[in-house]
């Protein structure tokens, strides 16, 4: 199959009356989702031509999911944007994307006008009532190919201009096929969706459901600040698979949520985005002794993940998890700054990825694409395209691949090169500390640590001095009740940096 819509239609044919997607406000069966997507696809198809970008400016919901498939039925590709984005940020995305159509609710019209968008838009509730034009939909489908763009996701760029990562149908089909087979996801599963639709973790939730018939259970963002309500919801909806950001999981365990209620139907817990503290993972493992726990790794540019590690034993406080082995069709390797491949153990290099499912690059940005997506002659003597992740890693003596931090989290401080994530790993090993994050101020003159837990800052400092050289011990250590999170569920380093600046 060359188009993701073929999988949607196959699943709708097999399971027309089974729940496809639900949230607290409603649900759609697979048959209803296909029908609604085609209606929106007809509305979109009348307004765009093949290959056009369509922005969806709407909260996460069953209708929002149908809008994504509708954009594809209409011959375009979709880009989700959060209605909570500042108008200036939205203006920058509009400038890069230049969408031919925006699908919105009426209340978002002032926002797109404030952001300077003057193009065509269509109200979602009106598109949902459009009469299906099967001829138009079939014409668009025949004209497409497997290498067409399926979706775009915007991330922050180093220059301050957002970058739109675009991913093809084939990239998603190849990856999700491996993903669902390796982890045994099937039509009986109920996938608890944590990530917003404009974050690539949701791609695994959405397309694992589409390709297997599993139900997609959308979890409202506000529940992640109330662990009891979140756990009640997971239990009520009988969720079986969680593919979450590390911070979303540790928020529940660190705040004692698992003492309140255990989501006992969960059989798989997969996590990514940050380093999982061993102590927090152990709490989850003890609560769900029969579940499989998997550490996933990979940036958006390679389509979700490129490596995985299935955790086979209870994790120790001081344990560092490998990021594991490459998914089928992928090649993961380490390069020095000079471009030499590292094969020796315990030598740090940049993690690079070649093979299936690399993204097509950055939309309308060939310069940035050329910086990150390179070509090389492989050890087999073939020319291959690869992506430089900007992450550092090393091969352990056990032969496993380990993540050792971001190149841009590696700072020069008082003449010393320091990995912020190394300090965080030591902090997370201290009894009484649940989750930590290190930041520096903008001038790199003050190194600070924030943490959740019962340990006092004085006790934390004493322990750090026992385990780290003096130059790596943060000058300021702050205890906090909760960690600020980005909307994607990752620790919000920029917010902590802002707090640090305010305290000076």
C-alpha cells in the first residue's frame, strides 16, 4: 500500500462498528471516522490542489483527527497547530508553511487574522456536513504517490524561525509496520494518547491504531496536572498501551499517583523524549509487574524512533538505560566531529541515522535541510543519506548504545566542558529526589539545578559534592513541587531558565 488512507479504509471495512477514537466528549467508530474524513476531504479538495499544505488549528479531538485525514483525502498534507499558540509564533509558521487552507472552529478566526493570515479557511463543523464527492477523492488518490508528504511538524529553529519537518506516507507506513509487529499492538488494544497532535509522539498513537484497529483514547491535557483524575480516566477507559513522554510518566509516580490507583489494564508502557530516572521507572514496574516497559529513542526528523530497548528487570536508582538497538530498516551509528565512524566502546560521538523513514527534510528550507541531512559512502561502499541528530552517544562495554546528552546541552563553564544531563543523572540517583533539571543563565555565568522531592537543597548539595567534581556542582539548587512541562510533556527548560534569570 502506498497511501495511509488505504489502511484507514481497510480497518474501517474490517471493524466498522468498533470504536476508532474517543475523548470525554464523544467518540467515532471506524466507519464514522472514514465517512467524516471523506466529507472534510471533499471540502478541502475543492479548495486545494495536490500537494498543498493544510493547517488544522483546533484542539485535540475526534473531529480534529478526522480533519487530518480529510486534508490527505483532499490531496494535501496536514500540519496541526495549537490554538493556544501566541499570534506571533503562528505568524512565523504561516510565513514558512504558506498554507492554502486552514481548518478551524469559529472562535479561532480572530487568531488567524491577528497572525496575518488572509488566505482561505473552512469551518470544521461545516466541512463535516459536506456531501462526499467520491470522484474528486478518487482522482486525488490516483494522482498521489507513496513519497508524497503526509504531515508536517514544526519545531523551534536555532535562528528563532520555526522549522517544518515533513514526513512522507512511506516513512510512516514503514515505521509503524515494524512498530506494531515488534510490540504486538492489535485490534484489542486501547491506546492512551498523551501527546498533542502537533507533537510526533502522537504519530505512533494515531497510526498504530489506524494500522491495527486499536482504539485511540485521547487524554485531555489538563488531566496531566491532576494525577488522580488522570488515573481514574485511564482505568475507566481500560487503556492497555501508553506511549508517553518521560515527564508525563514521572509526574504521576513522583506525586504519588500510583499509590492512589493503578491502571491495571496497561500491558505496555513506552517512553521517550528524555532520560528516564531509574527510581521513577521502578515505581511503575512495581505497580505493573506484568507490563512490558520500553525505552524509545529518536528525533522527529527520522519519523518517531530509530532505536528501542525492552527493560527486562526492575530498574535500580543509579541505573542508566540503553537506548538499545535499531528498528528494522534503520542504521544507527556514531560519528566524530571529523566524520569518522566510531566502533570502539565508551567513545562518545554524534548519533546519526540512515535507512528507512528519514523525513523529507525541512519544508521550504533547503539550507537547514542540507546542514542536517547529509550523504556519505557507507561501509558497504554505497551512497546513503543520513541525519545528524545533534545527540551524543556511546557504545557500552555490553555492546548496547547509550544516550549521553545533547550537543547543545554541553556547555563550557568556568573553563570546563560540562554535560548538564550528567549532573541531572547524578541528582536523580540521590534518595529523596524524584526528578531534576539543570540550566544555566543566558550568559552562562550561573549553573543551577531544580528538583522535585523531599531532600533539602543542602542535603542535595552535600551528596553532589561526594559524586561530582566541584566545578560541576550547581551554584544554586532549588526545590520545587512540580516541574514545568512544555505542551509536549517534556521538562520546560526555558521556563526554568526564565525563573533563574528572575532570581538574579
